C-alpha cells in the first residue's frame, strides 16, 4: 500500500479553479542489496514541489496570494506505471473540469550528454499539445524570469523515446487537461544506484524550479482561464 500526498493553497476570487504541480516521490527501492535513492529521479522534482509550495505560501501570507487555487501533489507508483496519478484522476478530490493544468516535474537536477557544453536548458514536453495559452505562459515565464533555453526536441507524440507518455502528467492529459512535463533528459545514472545527491546541480535545479513557479504564478493570476484549443495530432513541430 502507498499513497499520494497533497497540499492545497486556496486562491482568492477564482479559487474553484485549480492548478496542479506534481512530482513522483517513489523510485526503484533496493535490489541485490543496492539502494536506489533516485536523487534526480525524482528527488529533484519532489524537493522542487516543496520549495514551490513554500513560495506560494509566503506570497499568500504577505497578502498577495494566487487568484486560482494551487494543488501540490507528490505521487507514488510512477515507476510501476504512473499508478499514483492514474488513481488520482480516477478519484479526484477537485473536479477535473475545474483543473486548469498540470505542471509535472520529473528529473530537473542533472545535465544530459546533449547539453554538457550548454547547461542552461530544460526540456519542455507537452506544453502545446492541448493549449496554446499554456505554451505561451511558459515561454513568457522563461523569458521574463529564468532565461533558460527551452528545448522542444522531445515535444512530439512520435518521439521514439515516448517521453510524453512516460510520466504522471500524461494521466491528466488523457483527461483533456493541459500539461507541461519539465525534464533534464536521461544520463549515465538514470535508474541506477549511482543516481545520488552529490551529483545534483542545485543552482540549475533552482533555476528550473523557478520557471515552474513563475509559469504557475502566471496561470494562477490570469483574468481568463487557459482553455483546450488543440489536439495532440494538431501540434506543429517547433
């Protein structure tokens, strides 16, 4: 038995609309007496969700909280087949029709081989699959607050790696909820016992988490709710 963990920050005038920020806190456990800690996959995402929650609560305590409500959910069972997020969308606490989007963080603490000489990046997957406005909000947040290079090479339902289908955002997307998957790509320690905390680039992880926060902040305070205006097959290559 396991469980998802949910934190809720109530919005103001648009509080019935909810924005999800997710990460999975499970990893591979112990095999052959080796401990698989999963510092990047997905300790980096779990820590980032907690830090983002703290930032939203600080804003609220200072009298300038979000208009829409924010749900911070860490899920279990991702490594067994996205089980935690699958359970949630089948048993939602907040109506799925009121769920604006899911910003899913799964591995943002490392650098992949493709970017060893240009580390100021993050892979963005799914942002324009369902909603033009979600995609635009993320790009504006990056431009205004992070200056990260947004790499869209895996933002394709035909991508041979099938990353769009491989993390918890996908269970939201299947229910017609716009999503973004924030991802640093795989590396030599992916799904190995060597995925340890001493290899995390904390400065880069913080910058990526700030992008998620400011994207969520932008969406939370828009006058208009972002809407589904696309289907995945309509996505144009970037």
